[in-house]
C-alpha cells in the first residue's frame, strides 16, 4: 500500500497531507463502504484544512502581534457600551475588504492596544488576512531609512502585502519634517485600498504635534477618517484598575 502509485502522484503534486493519509483513509473507506465522492472529499478537505492551519501559523509569526493580547483575555466589561456594540461587526472583517480604517483614541492604559491587537489576531485566525503590528516610531524609522537608500517605493510595496497595518501609539511620534513626510506618504499610499488601524493618545486637534504642518495634518486626518470606524476609550486606566485589585487582594 505504501508504494501505491496514486500516493506518489499526490506527493508529486505537492498534496502532502492527502499523500500522507491516503493509505489509512483508503482502508477506512473500503471497510465502511464509502463512495468515491466521500473518499475524495475527505482527502481534499483534510488537505485544505492543513494548508489553512499552516498559512495561519505563518501569518501569526510574521504579524509582530504582541503575545498575551488576544480576544480570550480581553475584559469587555472595561470597554464602553458603544465599543462593545461595534466589536462583532469589526470581527466580521468587512471593513478590511472595503479598505476602511479603524482609529482608537484614549489616554494611556485604557485598553486600545489590547483591543486592536486582539482584533488583528482574529482577522488572521478567522479570515486568513495578513496583518502587521508595529509601533509607529519603528515603521517611520524603517521608511526613513528606505528613503535615504532610495528604496522607499520597494518598502511601501512590501507593506502593501498586508491587508491591515496596525500603527500603535501614533501620538508618541514627534517627527521632524522628513519623518513626517514618509508617514504621510505611507498613509496616502494605502488610502481607499488597504486598511490601517491606529491607536493614539492624542485627539485630532493635537495631531499638528505629529505632522507639524497644518495642511499636512489636515490632509492626513481627511484620508484616515474618510472611511473609518472611530473607537473612544474613555474609561479608567486598565493598569490602574489592576493595581487596585492587587491592593484589595
């Protein structure tokens, strides 16, 4: 059975899961009187599921998503009622298909990063979408380095492979003009095509601290909010609540 020519053909077609389970599945199919259709469907479904799992594992590894910030340990009771209502729709992933953005605002410690990281992980697990999570300052420095090496276009093209790029803590970026320009170029490049998810401790009225120039600030905000869901995190600091719980314990 191990030398069955059909198993060899499956391997030559790179259908490794089907090839590996072919002999055992054939025995089961013959014993239980499966028809050819059921036998073939079982092999194909197993191959498809194995490939899906490998793809998800690869996407998670490449994503840069922080460990420990997932949907399972997200305390939804700490979120506002409005954010809780919006979460199921966001998990459906339709906003990514439409190239829309997600903007999360609030003071530090309110759970913005946890929510967008958990959402990014679910977009990979549920929909197989490529997601990149990165601190904003890190992405800006990478783009600036690429620009100085005359490779900015290639760097942007590489980022375009990701259906979603999560820019964490955009409010902490205090750029000079060159840094501001590459960030704006990145946002403009993805406008209406690819999604960005952004966390910020600065409201829009203070984004001139990021982009310096009022016209550039206005243009950046206009592109981001044109097709966007805005989440506001205005509760008590999650870290402060955990500290109080430890003291009470």
